C-alpha cells in the first residue's frame, strides 16, 4: 500500500506541474514563464520539478505532447460522430476532418503552445513528429475509404497522406501565426478545400 501511495503521489506531482505549466505557457508563452511561477502555481518544490523534468524545456515538451494528444483525441471523437451520421460518405469526412483541424488551430492552448512556441522552443521536428504520430494514420484511413468508395482515384496512399499532411501542417502554422487568425483560418480553409477538390473523381 505504501508503494502504491508513493506512486500516486509521484504521478500527482507530475500532473500538477504539467497542468500549471500549461496554464502559464498558454497565458504568457514559454519565454515569459519562469520555473518559480510554475512550481508556485503547482504548489510543489523546485526539487520536485527537477525530479520529474531535466529543465523548463523538458517540461514544455511534456505539456506540448499533452495538449496535442488531447486535441487529437477530441478531433477523432468528433470525426467518429460525424462518420456515424454519414457512414457512406468518406470523402465528406475527409473534407470535414481537415476543416475541423484548422478550427483547432485557432484555439488558445493549441495555438500558442503547439503551433507558435513548440517549433520555436523544440525545433520544427517537434511539430513534424506530432503530425506523424497523430495525423498520418487517420488521414491514410480516410483516403483508403474514399478510394474504396470510388470517390477519388486509386493512388499510392503513403505519399498521398504525407503530402496532404504537409499541406494541412502548413495551413495550420499559417493560421496560428497570422495577425488576424480568424481571417487566415477562413482563407486557408478555402484553399485547402479547393486543393482537395482536385482529388475528387468527376
């Protein structure tokens, strides 16, 4: 029982640090957030922070993964619900999924932490890795279903998924970094939808 309680305490401490850091990174950004503020908000010691994370950047990496995973889970749930409502229209699900993801890019936590600070703090590879982890599999599945349904021509799925993921990635970064994200979201959505229309079998 003692070991279990200790494990729970360790997990709770880590969760508290990630939650506090997420709030502060979203409010102020990585550069303007100090470790003293993080441990104060988490109500833990500096020693606890460095027990779980090497430094502030390592903590940011955990926060970014948490935010991205949460967004991906919400997006998948949303798209599954949409697919249940329109089970015979994988092409529509593909288009809807792209637009839904661009909507996510205009939300505070995801926009600031994942799209703006993430590549700046951890390098562009961090964003690419998240796209690979959370995006390619779902995108490839949508494409296979649309091909099977005869809505788009049969094409090699792997390169097609990679190229469309790159398109969506650039659209999301463009949207997040724009001076007017709402306008950028609308215009990027129009462009993405037009590019996708080129795949549609006539």
